[in-house]
C-alpha cells in the first residue's frame, strides 16, 4: 500500500552517518563538584540564582525573536496583499489579470529567493529545525544546529518564506530559534563572533547546555502558541532523553517569560495599550462561543464524541499518507537534488513558489464561489453576519473576481495570512461551500507536502492546522446539510479536524493537547481534543512514524526511543556491546595517543591495565569468547576494515620532525634520588596504576587473542580531554615520575569548550613522541558500568534515566569486555542483533 514502508528499503537507500554524542554523563572534574567544593552555602545559592536569571533572559530573548519575526511578516504580507488587491480590483474591470499575477509572482519569488540564499549560508537553518533540536536534546550533536549564525538565518529566512506565500509556518522555526538562544546566551561567546569573549567559566558542559536548550525550545513553543505549559511538556515529551525535577520549574519559568514578553510588546504595538496582555502568542485561535440568538447551538455534546473519534481515524490516515509522500520526496531530494550544486536547491524552492502562486491565483479566480454578504444571519446558514463576528475576521473577507456585495470564499482562504484563514474556518458560520473546502484541502495538502523539505526555513504546525481545519469544517457542513444535525458548532469541528490532522502528522499527544487547550482558552475542549489526538496517533502509528521521526531516520541519527520492546529482553549486554575496544593505559606515550586519536573516531576510551596472569583462563572460560566468538569475529573484522579505511585517509604522525621541548630542562636537572615505596606514596601521590609505556597502539592488525586480552578497567577518558592534554603539552619524561607532570585546572580543561581542536589541526612538532602522559587525574574513575549478563531493557533504562553517553561492560573480576554507546541501542541495531540471536538458537 501507499502507506506501507519497509526497513530494508531504508537501509538500502539511506546511508548511516557517524554523529558525535553529547557528553551528558558527569566526569570526575565536573563543574558542579569543583564549584561547590570551593563555595560556602551562600555562594552556592548565588550560583543557582544565576541559572534562574539566565533562564529568564532566555525567555525574554526568545520572545523578542518572536516579536521580530511577527512584525516583519505582518509588514511584508500586508504590503504584498495591498498591492495585489488593488491591482486585482483594477484589472478585473480592465481585463489585465495577467499583470496582477506577474506582480504577485514578483513578490513571492523575490522573498523565497532571499530565504533560499540564507539557507545557503547556513544549511542547517532549512526546515522547521524540530528534528535537529529533538536530536540535540536526545544526546546527538548535529553540527551547527545551535550557532548564532543559524538563528539569524532561521529567523530572517522564515519571515521571507511566510511572506513569500509558501505553505509554511513560523511556529516550528520559533522552537529552533529559542533553542539556539538557550544554547548561546549562557555561554557568553559565539563561534560566529569570535572577538566577543567573556570570562564566564560556569555552565561549560554539555549537560548544562542541554538544560538551557530544553528551556529555550520550550520558550519557543510558548511564544509561538501562547502556551507556556504546553511548551514545557513539549520539551519533556518530544525532546530530552533525560529529565530532572529541578529542570521542570526552570523550563516553565522560561516559557512564562517568553509568553508574557511577546504578549506585552504585541499588545502594546497593535492596540496601543501597554501592559494589557491581549495577544499571548503568534497564533491565537480566538474565543469559541455560540451565538446568543441560536438556542440549539452547543460547543459539543456527548453524541459528537463519536464523530470526533471517526475524524481522529481519518486524520491519522491522512497524516500517514502525508508522511509517506513527504518521505518519498525527501528520498528523491537526497538522491537527485542534494548531491548537485547548491544552485539547484534554490531553483527547486523557486519552482515550488512559482507553482504555489499560480495555483492559488487560478484557483481563486476559477474555482472560487461568489457568496452574498448579508447584514444579518436570519436568512439562512449560507450568509455572513458582519455584526456577529469580530473585526479581525470580518476585515479578512476578500472580494476578488466577484461583483459588489459578494465575496470570494476561495480567495478569502488563499489571499489572507494563514492565521487569518484559520480564524475564518474556526469562527465564521456558513461562509464556505463544501466544494470550496474540498478543493482547498486537496490543494493545501499536496502543496504543503511538497513544500516541507525544500531549502527554506519552514514550519509545519500552521499548514497542518489550516489543512485539518478545512477538513473539519467540511465534515460539519456535510453533517448539517445531509444528516440534519443543526445543533453542531462548526468551529468545534474545525478545531477537532485541525487536531486530528496535526496529530496524524506529528504524532504528539500530551504536549499537543495542552497547546491546543491553551490556544483556545477553553478547558471544555480538553476531552475531545485528547481523544482525537490519541486515535489519530494510534491510527497513524499503524502505518509509519511521525514526520519528525521520519526525517531524523533519513539523516541516520541514532535517536533513542522511550523504551524497548518486550522481545528485546532476550538480548543481554554482551550481545549488543562493541567488543573491539580501543583503549589507553594510565601512563601512555604521546606516540600511542596520537596514533589512537588519528586512526579512530571514538569519543571516549577505557583506561585499562593488562592482566596477563588471567589471560589463559580468560581465553578458555569466558562466555564472550567461547559462545559468541563466531558472531563477534565478523563484527570485529567489519569494524577493523572501517578503521583501516579511515586511517588511510588520515595524516600520519610526524615523528621524524619531533623534538623534545623539555630536553633542555631535563638536561640541567640531576636525576632524582631513589626513594622507598612509602616515601613515594606520601610525597609523590603514588597511584596504584602501573607505569606501562606501550610503543604501539591497539590496531586492526592485532590477533583475536590480543583483542580479547584481559584488561582491568580503571575509568573512562574523553577524546576532548586527550586532545586538550596534547595541545597543552601535559606530559613527563621516562626518567621522571608522573608527579612532575603539569596539572591543568578544570577551567583550563574547558577553555576551548564547546569547540575543542581537532587532533589533525594540532602542531605537535615540539613534543617528543617518547614522552608519557598520565591520564589518571583527568579520567572518570567511577563511570556507570554493567555486567555482560545485564538485560537490554535495564541497559536502555540506565542510558535514558541517567543521560549516559558511554557504558562500559565489566565482568565479575573487573575486566572490561566491551562498551555500549547509543548506536548500540537504536531500534535498527537491536533488531539486527535480535535476528542474529534467533539464528543461534
């Protein structure tokens, strides 16, 4: 069927990429530990107060970004529609409508071209940004997703996209913009503006940054819909793979700040009444209320719940169809558009804009129905009462191509901002014919599906709401006309239709329910909205995933789900771990460290010592070797081949050009006198790790026995830490003790955060490859570990609840036998391991 899809097709067509994980698990030199150890209670409280100030500032800045986008969108849209409306009215009499179409094309193509140029500057600014932020909060670092240049291109580009007449919304990009503000503001620095640097050493960790990004994303939702509680739940439901109770209150406070900042300025600018707080968000659904003259009208009744459930089923089917078509378009773009020069992406955006503009103009001129404007409603349901509707809704009526005292119902939907069209569908009674609603829904469905994914900043919330509102209004008209249900309120069915279609596309439940309730200011809609969203999600999930999850999978991002299936408990940690370890010793030569860093892409390395005394027993009795060696060997050889390809493309270590920067100092020093063991322990801080000086790093040429050599596990050290140690020249000579090695403070270790230098960019000509680095002061000596016999569900829950990045697998005698990362817990990887497990039975 058109809705069906197979994982085999995905794996065959879409290559998987290596994404860097965010370091959410805490290390020994954690900023909180160092700060709190050096503080008294009052200083610690002030430090915590700084976080509250920062989340408030994030909310205010996000609200201001929303104000900027809303102001210029309204300015450009009103300018365009005023020019086009006067031209259409003039050319309708003179017969020069082609000139009006050219004027409209000129506006739209210019705006879309500018939006595409901004995406060329920062490609990650394309789309809504919600999939990227969802990946970031889940623990995956998408390059450039939270940079200042991204939010500038995003906020500026989306106003051109919306003003250019594309079927896109500005609410999704607001979420991305808020997340970027949350990531950058507490850092007081920017990659795009390198000269702006402040000495602010706090919150320099991925863990802190993730919390602020969560607050910024929630503030973006709150500013877009005027829904602070819904924004908090969105950040919890759709974003973070890790959450804590203290973060909830800060995120809600940030969302409130964003909502009321935007409300304050919009109300003051539009109504001239500063402090009135009348416009809570960029999208406001208005007040749902029956007319006082219609005594039979009710917002909804118990009988209507049956229709709402059916609408939820249809909305789920429509959403699944939308996602399937959009996925096929995205695959086509990945094969045929993205590999070509960037100009092709701009041309595709212009083609979509051209097609959309022509379709809208022709549909309004040819397919629109001229309906009479009546001063009262008593003549029937097909007339419009100007007295019973608000001024905003009334002023958005368009008379294009229609004689006096009539209006064009199709043009009223197409030649208005999307927010005004939604208000028309929600609050006007009897203004649109079923034919108009059907054609409008079909055109909007197809063009929105085509538009989402082109190289412009674009959101999906408002197009989905508008498309679903037309579907719900159509259902209401049919029920009134053919079944005779005169008591139903058309606005309620339009709202339920919008919820059904949006839920079928994005598959959100809790947060979307609260967002819609807050946007309507009507708590009585809670039950029908919740039931509709649940049914739409269940129906759509039967065929495919939500639109954001689909685009995440297309990018090959290792996103962790909320939980694993029950069948996964047939697997253990030893079945999914990576046994082909690349490790370092507590005292390792620079030559080995550089070789390891340049021939691998791992982001953490176990710190181990060899346990040769147990090697024979290990090789004979260990379950990992004896039972699973056939399947592990194929995995190891595959990984070895990948590492060999990487190492061929990487630079070799220029050992011939090295010289010892410490030789002059060492030559003048007298060799240290021999001291007994007790004196070493007292004065030199003797560590229990033996001084192992390997001349060769672990490589793919090792035999199977060498790969599975018993290794006593001592801790984990990150790639960024090793690169920092090499960059700072932290080492000691073989003739010295490790106590002579320079010590870096926590602030010095994080000086380059978040953009640590790459190992290939370091100038290592001053370092002697025979020098030794003691990594024990900088490693994490007590990371979370699991036994090889631990069930996969327990491993998964530990990853999710603790926000881990790496999980070593350690046997009963303290020997590391493998390591688990988020790649080993993705749905595709677990399914492959489960099939492999069934083959062994």
